[in-house]
C-alpha cells in the first residue's frame, strides 16, 4: 500500500496528525531560539596579553615563549602563530578539522592556568574562542551622566551583575572604565634625607600587603586553620606602614617620605554617550537563548536600573533583535505572498478545492521544518 492510498483510507488519522503538527509547529516557531548569525565555530583560539611599554623582543622572551611551551601540550593543534608588538603579545591557535573543539577549549584553559611566571606588570591573559556567539554581542549598553569615573565604574559593575542574573545572558564585557589604583609618589629629597631607597619601599609594601596561610592547630577534636590577614584596606594603613628605623631609632612611615593617592589607571579605551563620558557594556547571549526574548529582558532591566539611579542615562545601542525581527517579518510576509500566489495560479488551472489543498501544504511544510529544527538544535538565523 502506497503512502497516498494509506492517507486516503485513513483520512481521519492523517488530519489529526496534521493538526498536531500545526499546533506543535506554531509553538516551536514561537519558542525556537532566534539569532542574527548562525553559530559558526571557526575551530580557532586567540590569546592576548597586554604588557605596556615593553619591546617586542622582551615580550617574546617573557610571555610568548612561556605560553607556547604550555599550549604545545594540547592535542590536535593544526598550527600556532604568535605576534609580538610593543605592549602586546598575541597567539593564534588553529585546531585540526576533526578536533573536538569543546575539549580543546577546556585543555587550553587548563594549560593557561599552569602559566604562573608571567611578568608582574603584565595583565592577565585573555583567551577568546572564535565563534560567532563569542565575537558578536547582541547589544551595547551605554551608561552616562554627571558622575565621577569611580562612580561610573561602580555602576557598570552593579549593572553587569544584574544583567548576568538574567536568563540566557552568557557574559557581559565592560569597556571605557579605569580600574582603581593606589599611587605612591615618593619625595626624592626626603628619601635621601632618611637614606631610604625605592627598593626599601617596594619591599616593605610587598611584605605587608598579603594574606598568607599559617598552618593549622588542633583544639580537642577540632582542627582550626590559621591564616594571617595583612592586605591593606584603607589609605591610612598604607600611610602608617613602617619602612625602616632612622639613626635615632625612630620609625619612618611611608607617609613621611611619600604621598599616597587613591586614583585610577590611565585610560586605555574611551566611551562617549552623546558627547559625554560614559561606560559601555557589551552583552552576549547563550546558545539556547532567543535573542528577541533576551533583548526584551535586557531593555526592561536597563530601564529599571536607570530609574533607581538619579541622573543616570542608560542607552541600549546596536540591538541585534531589531534586525532579527525584521528578517522574521520579511520571511513571514514572503511566505504568505507565496501561498497566495500558489493558490491563485492553481485555482485558475485545477479549481479552488485542489488549489486550497496544495496551498495548505506550504505552511504545513514550514511548521514541520521548525519542529524538526528545534529537535536538531538548529536556530532561526
């Protein structure tokens, strides 16, 4: 018995199957993840390390060589290239076509955790996986207003934490902020007066500003862990730090020979909102997130955050859901136009009833496709 004969003899069953597929297809079309670009994974990784003010030759010796020695243990690497320019090291890793990219990502992070002897002044390595979801953010949020740099940085950190609590938000990257730094400006004349070298100040700070384990002690049946807590918490503690004793046995504190300032690092990136200083947050979504639903939550959270902070201006830019919505609307209008044209042409030649059955099969095929896409983890993009 052919499929056509079975369908004619069991018309009620076939109609019920079609109704079920229509219902599941419509539900799937609404719930299926939607994104602007397909989830293309290039099978490559980039590691960057910033080390400002250092020559390429020094960067090659102190950073690139150490990272390459560890990364070389990762299996299925096709090739690895490195570039050293003044102030930055960049390492590009390409995997073999048949490599397990998820395993390679985990292995590279594991090997990078073993690199412990990079220069102290170098920033922490940044590891980037080259796929469309990692390099394409779904939106950019700008925070501006009449606030100090410190205040904007704190507001950006708070908003980042709240955005990460939203469903299907994978990461949030902040740009345009400057990290807090404590500057110690030594008075050369006073250093000479007290016979103190800059190395003495650095040594005193390094020995004092640390938390260290102190072993354990048994008390009855309990074992208590001992830890010495010595990190600075206030500027006053830094000012009161003893550097050395003078010839009369008087303790010389850091505040006697230097000025301690609570300030910010030098600007690396600058963000503006309508010509005023601002901080930007790039928002990325998870693979199974619907960009339209995620962006709705992001916009609501942004508006709520702006209402809580008086004088804060929040602007959502580069909203990827707008382009996705436009594309889906175009898809829907084109599909509807196609169904109408098919019905009209077939109506002219074979009559309205057969034309209606033929036109009915077009949305059925679409909805069945959406249902299969959902179960094959394919998104609308």
